[in-house]
């Protein structure tokens, strides 16, 4: 008897490009933010596979936890905002040549009675498996649907957010799984809006110039949680005496580049 194994892999908004390359599909940009007056957006699907492939667009809902991990939901994240009823794709399914790309238009029609605040859903682009035409009467082969997922954030009416950095801890290589130094920090979020940004770690040894030794992009604290615990890989251990600075800056909209918060740890 022929056995078909189906594997579905998801890469969330914090995934790195190298991971997307392994999945043989990528989405640009890595997130979409629709402000009050915006009713649509655009994204591009990249076929990184070495063959012609067919792709399908879908809507999914995920809930974030304090560790930054996601749980897929069977229902919308917010009952007042059901993306399956108000979001449309064009096109929804398409075929791309090796190395090809396709622009996909996203349109949104907000309900007339939608409460003020922020809403979120995810877009998943799935590369459909192409079963090989082999005469396999017996045996096992892999039939893989591989997908990449990005968040879409919709803001309606008055939405505000503030965020701060706390609980900075430096972990030496001997105490980490990867045997590389790490910075552990907590991002605290307040308001009815997600904190969207990037974390950077700078080390300034006494008498020396400041240098960046850590960075985490796409560091989002969504409205699901009020804080997020983050691990930042460091390129070197900040030995000696000096100051370690952790900066959390905005990475979206007109405020991109502005500072959420900055904390300094003297060593």
C-alpha cells in the first residue's frame, strides 16, 4: 500500500531569510500594517524553489504568548473582526516559474460598527506539493505543502502604545544551549496597540567606542500579551568594565526609527 505523508511547515514573522530559503518560498514585506484610512495593501510572493510551483493564499489566526510563540486558532483572534468575511486576495492561487515572483493585492472592508482598536490576522502563502509521477506500488514518499506566514495589523480609530525594557541579564556561553553569549530582556507593552520594533544591544567598554553586539529584528509584542521575554544572541561577551545598552526602536509607519525605550546596564 502506498503511504502519503503530508507535512505543513510554517515560518512566522520573526523568521530569518535563510529559513525562508529552506522553505523555498518567501513573502515581502514581512508584515503589513494598515492604518486608519488604509483599505488595502500589497505583498510579493517569491518562488525560491528550483522548479515551477503553484501557490495558494490563505487567512489564518494566531495568538502570541509571552515567549513570542504562536498558537493557531480555529476562530478569529477577535470576534468583532472576522477576516474571512472582510478580506480578499487577488489572485488567490497562481503558478510561478523557477525564481518567479507574484504581486498579491489585499483588500479590506471594515464593518460599519467596528469598535476602535487594533486587529490582527495572518496571511499564509503555501507552496503546493507536486507529487512525482513514479510507479510506486509500495513504499513511502513525502508529499509536502510548505508555507510562509506573515502578520497583518489593522488599526481603527484611536490606538496608542508605549513599551519599555526591563530585567536585563547577560548569560555567558557556558550557560546557554548554543554555547554563545546571550542577553535576556523583557519588553513591557501598554495600550491598545501592538509594539512593533527591533531590539539592539550595544557594548561600550571604558575608554573604548560603543559597538553593536546584538540585534533582533521584527520584535513584535502584539495586543495578545502585555510583555514578552526575549533572548538576544550576542556576537561577544561584554567582559571588563563599561556600559551595556539595550534599545527598542519602532519599525513601522511614520514613527519608524523612533525610540520606545533604552536601558543601560553598568558592568
